[in-house]
C-alpha cells in the first residue's frame, strides 16, 4: 500500500484525483495550503509520493518543492499546473521534481506516472544531484509555447541543467536550438560563467581549429599574434557547438581528445592547457546517416549524445504560433518604438496554416517586416512576406485518385516546377523523390503514433528499411 500526499487548495479537485486510483493500492492524505507541508512531512515517515499543485495560497508549489527536497531528497514529487509555463516546468525539474503535469490530464498518463513514481521511490530512485544556489530562473521568456512538445523540452532542460552532462540538440534550422542551449546554461551551476557559441559550418577547417583551440604567433601564414581560443575563454562555462555535423574529421578527433582528457594544445604550440568546459552541440543533420557515410566519428557521437533533445519544426506545433506572433509583436514594438499592431483573425489563421520551412526564425522575420512595412491598423495576411509569396495551395479531390496517382502528383508538381528549375537545376529528381519518400514515411508513422511494426507492414517495406529511412531523413 502506497501513501500519497495530495496538496491542492481545491479539495474537490484533490478528491476527484484520488478517486482515479485503486483504493487497495493507494491511500491519500490531503492538504490545502503549501505552508502546512513542511511541518506535516517532518512528522511523517510513511509518505511515498507527493502530488503538489504549482499555485497554492501562502507559499507557491515551487517553494514547497524546495522545502520537501531539504526534508527528504529521495521523496518523489509530481508537480501539477493548471496552465502551461515553460519557466515553471524548467524550474520544477531542475529542483528535483519527478514529473511536471498540466491540466487537463491524460488519465492513463497520470496513473502510469504515479505508479512508476511509487515503484521508483521504493527501489530504483537515484540520488539527486545537489544544485548550489540555483537562484532565480532568468532568460526563459524566449522559449515560447504551450504545446506538449515544448513542455517536454522545458522539463528536459530542467533535468539536464542540474548536471554537467554533454547535450546533443537535434532539429531543423531555425527551430531555436541555441535558445535551448542558453536555457540549459542559465539554469546550471555554470550560469555565472561564460556561454560561448561557434558555428562549425561557417568556418573552414583551419579557421575552426584556431577558433576553438587558439594558435601561437607564427603558427601559420597570417598568424601575427597569439590567439586564445573559445575553449580557454569558456573555461568553467559552456561552449555551444552549432552545426556539429559539418565539422571535419580532423577537428572531430581533436574535439574528442578535449572531451576525454579535458586538455589540448593551441595550434602551433606545445603547452598543454587544461580546461573545464561543458559542451552542448547541435545539428540539423542526421548524425546517424553521417556515421554511415563515414563523415562523423562514432566515438565522438556517443561522447556528445549523453542527453539528446529534439526540437520539432514549427509546422508540428502549430498551437504555439499565435503565442510566438504575440511575443515577436511585443518585442519589435519595443525595439522599433512603434505601436503594437494586432493581427487580424484572418492573418492569424493564415499564419497558423502556413508550413514555415524556416521555422521560428522565418516567423520572427515575417513579424519584423510586417511591423515595419504595414500601413494597416490591423496586420493582414499580405503584410507577412512568406504568406504573400506563398503559391496557391493545391486541393486534392480524393474522389479523383487514380490507382497510379499520376494526375494527383501532377497537380502538385506542375505549379512548382518553374521555381524548381530556377532554384535547383540538376537536383530536382533527387529532391522530389527524397521529399516524397520522407513525407510518406512521416505521415504513416504519425498515423500509427510512431508504431514502426504497423508502419512497415502498411507501407510494404521491411523494418530495417524503415529504420534506415528514419535515420536518413532525421524523422523523429
């Protein structure tokens, strides 16, 4: 029998939650004020789990969580919130919460989480890593969204920020990989030290090596002075390596040595320099495919991928678009010293339907342009460049589908062929075939909620082929 303490200022909500669980497996005790929790737990030793609402009278749920961890660091705590806040999710997980759930609950997930938390506490719960003076969470207002995907990312940030583990962030260009890296740094014990970023795709092999490790005077033609590299500058802090998949094999081997031994030499130098730097890397490529192609080291991949975070494209979390639009409108209104302009209902609908190949970065650019150029009182679809340039959407009549789908695909290809010929000569065949294959597999996987067995059977391909394509196209 597991004993659960449920802390919520609404007793009816607490009772309804308790009624979801098997009375032969669980008993519940209730409190309505966070200020009562510390004294209650100090006199109890039989509590197996605390379910704690974020919004409580007198003392917030996050403050109560900190008190609970001081009393019993191993006691699992499930945080409950009535509204989505990435800041609260990050702070809750950073402070040691077992899980952060938002209302309305998925009943099966809630019950499964409680069962795991109780069993975890009894047998498998690992010790928590202490956080030295975590302070107030800062700079998280740029991680905007309330979609389940964003909430999960916020929770991961809170968990991984407590440690010095290397993190590998996956996602398309423009999804906000550096924002996530900065959020991890700001919530870590290194937050008062440097956060530096290097774009590995923007520099040649020689320049990147010098940028990372520095060089001695005379190390190569043009080296007129000694240069301190990013590793030395970021000592005791965090180094963010963006587009790590574009790093040359030689530089990869030198990076691997730093990760393994925490030391290196400047280019052209003999002095061994010791550093303590946390590495966060990011890529928009499939590193699994790069390893198959022989362009990325397997040992480096597993050094970097202690923890991985996938940021979905904006088109897969459309519920976040209105929030992002409002955030960028406020941002540029302040920066440009111009009045805030409300987007029309039609504009918001069009923005939410658009596929955003450039992701959040493209959306931000569109809002910026609209704020500068629009002469309308309320922003209209034509004020946003991507919407104004968008080709008419092809509507498919399913009743007209032929068995070979020729006419269907012809309707899609015909309008875009002139632009393809102009922009991608010599690559059109490969581009369209790859895009279609990726779309088919992604759509079928989504239909079956990620079930690879059903997907491979439905598509008529082997599971090995399916796994290969998932890796090749970075389908998550």
